[in-house]
């Protein structure tokens, strides 16, 4: 049995994902049901065995590990003096919202998008201004309406845009040309561009993942890129991320925000585990991606053969699949609830991502294939029952 086929019980382990009833199958929140890479575990054990856990801060080896990873894996090496440590991508986003925008300002997003963006904006007294992605019902794909995006960026109260690259929940890696166009529009209208790139390592085929910081120098002076090993290596509870800000003045402002919010101090495992991930775990990640491709093929085949009324929309990024259920309902919240009640399958309701999310469900397939197959059977069972009672 391969390392990605092992069924690991996570019940009773304080897991948010697995805090469910007996018999339920959670395939919602974005963490994986796989053990992390052996090199990461080894580095953690070594640190724990050391036994002294005082205050720490990342040194050159940490930042060099991040830079070398992006150079090796994504052919773009950020300068280490662009980097700041933060306890997570989401804390960094909230801190940036507070630091570079003002109460009452507009923050542009592209719905449907990761729901925590809305929390970070609205809980800090800013307004969400969405340039909704355009969905093509024929090709089952999304695109950016650049005319609308420029209109939203040009509004006087717009000071910040939060980009998701690759985009969650739709599973799309933005092309380099898309990113250049987005960044150029932000520059033109004096809008700071913050990119959440936490899923960047999990892209399969073309277009490949393009880090925002890899764009031409004149297009990155108003940008902030957030990265983390958390999704790639299943270490969300590590609370470690890196914020990459090429412009010195903007970086100083972001740094003040992170430190004022007390988000710059790593826990005892964050530094060694991140270094081990980025310097010793590439082979593990490549094997993981092969498993995710296998799982995606299983889903694709099942949906094609057994669920003709459902369309798989995700393109080539993340382990989160986006299902178009518009032929079944315009109320994904109700459908998600019904499926869970009837079958125990716990999926994400697309409504929380706004935009046209009410026609979609999101499924996490970062688990053994046996579990994916179980989830698909439950999905079919739930949809069959839902349609029978309409």
C-alpha cells in the first residue's frame, strides 16, 4: 500500500474536518488526509528532542529555503530581502487590509472566491467590491471580465485588490498574461494588489502557476504575495507563511502591520518544518501530485458515467473540485444540507463563495482513492434522492 493509500483515522484528534458524526464522510475543509512528508516529521522530532523552546525568529536559512523552492519548482527566485515571516496567509491578509486600506474603502475580489476574504474585508470595516468572474455555461469555465475589473479598480474608494492565484474554489491557475493585465490595471489606478498563492504548488499541466512576484519589476512594486507550505505539505496547523513584498516602502508598512498584530513570531516547529518542506520534500510533493491527478481522473470518469447532470468545472489547480449542479438546483446550500443528512457526505456549499456559487458544490479529493470513491457513491445517492423528492 502506498503512502497516499493509507486510511488514517483522524477522529478524536482535534481535527476541524473530522469533528463529525459517526458514519459521516467530510470532504469539505481544505486539508488533506495524508501524513506529511517524512523529512518534515524528522525535522519536527529533532526540534522536540532538543527540548529548549524560547523565543525564535527566522534566519537566512529560512528565507533562502523559500527562495530556492520557488526558483527550483517555479523558475522564479524572489529576493530574500523582500520576505517577511507571518503566522499564516489569512492573518497576513487581514493585517494587510488593516494596514494599506482605510475603514470604508473598497477591496476588490473576484467572486466566487475563498470565503475568508470576505471576512477579512468586512470584519475590518471595509467594503467588498466584486468583479465577478464570468462563467461560460457551454465550456464550463471561468474568465475575467477586464472591462468590469477596471471599472471597479477605478472607483475612488478602491485601494486594495485581493487576488487568488490559483483561484479557490474554481480550481483555475491564472495565466501569466492574465496576471500582467491585472497588475497593470492595479498600477494604473493606484491599487495595491495582494495575491494569495497558497495553492501554487498544486497545479497540474498548463497553464502553469506563475508567482505574482515573477512579473516584470515595474509591475510588482505595488504587489504583496503570500505563500505557505500549509496546503502543499498538509501542515496547516504549523501556522507558517511568507509574505513577499518587492517594494521597500510597502514592505515596511506591511511589516509594521504584521508586528503590531503580533503575527511575526513563529511557534517552535514552524522554522525547521518549513525548511524541511522546501529543501528536502520535493519528491514527496511530486508523488502527492500524481495521486491527486489519479483521484481527479476517478472523479472525472465517475461524473461522466454516473452523474450526467453534474459538470466538473475545475480546470487544473488545487485538490478542491468545483461541481456545477445548476441542472439540479439553484440552491446549493439546501442541496449540500440534504446530501449530508441523507448520506453523511459533507461537502462545501458554493453559496458561501458568493458570485454564482449557489449553483455549485466543492469537494476535497486530497484523500486515499478509496475514500474518494466512497464520496462519489454518496454524492450520487444524495443527488438521486434529492431529484426524486422534487
